[in-house]
């Protein structure tokens, strides 16, 4: 009488790690993020020390990113980096980490609204820069390095323009020393960026 209260049946209860991963990959390829997340989470918790668990963790980060769960994706990447610091997929993990904060979710309509991403808080842009920069330094021959370099070029100018906007803000409010300090930062830290003009 106590057990009939709506317990959910788990069809994957007796599945092997390979079965779980194969099914998760099929769900991932079909864009079924919820089901893929369930399979990958089950794989990671049931078989935590296998090769499939390693790949499941990085796939879980990708699924969370595609599903708009950036905080969960970042958490999965950080766990992956702590557990498997020398894994062959570390370059991809760094690339995905850079993509997570490359464009803030609130700035996706900036093309329509006309707002410059440099006018927003640069914290995410700096985190993206750090991840892409680490990727390029640690894995210069990675297949993701060329794209990371292109993204870094955009990030450098966007972060520099953020400093310019901040300097203008201070200048308009009569905080001339603060404005000069911000302008000096652009000139010294972002030499060669178009924002230095």
C-alpha cells in the first residue's frame, strides 16, 4: 500500500555505461537536451571512474550550454578540469568555457537594439578572454586555437572600449583623474587595439 504513490520507473536502471552513453549521445544529437542530461548525469553517478564518465562530464557541459544553463555548464567544466587535468579533451573544455561567457545572454539582441556589448559589464568578457588565452597558451596546435584567437581579437577591443566608455562617464561627471586613469589603462594595456585612438 505504501509503494503505489507514483514512483517513477527508470528504464535505464540496469543499463551498462556503454548503453547509457550511446543513448545519451543519440539524445544529444537529436537536440533532446533534457533526456541527454538525464542519461549523462546517470552515467556520471553510476559509473564515476570510467572512460565514459569522463566524456559524459564534458558532454554534460555542452548540453547545459546548449540548453541555456550556463552556470551548470561552467560547474561541469570546472569539475572536469579538477578531476581530469591532463585529459585529451581539456582543450575543448577550455574552448567551451570561453564560449560560455563570450556573449552574455542579455546581449544577444544587441544587433537589433544597437547597444554595443562594450557598454555592458566586462566580467564575462574577461572570463572568456582568460579561457581562450589559456587554450592558446596550453594547446597552440589545437583545432580550437584559431577560432579562439579570432575571438580574443574581438574581446580585446570590446574590453578596451568598455574602459573608454567608463572614462567618458567619469569625464562627464567631472571626475577627471579617474577618467585619465581609465584612458591611460586603455593606452598601456590594450596597445594596438582600435579603441586606443
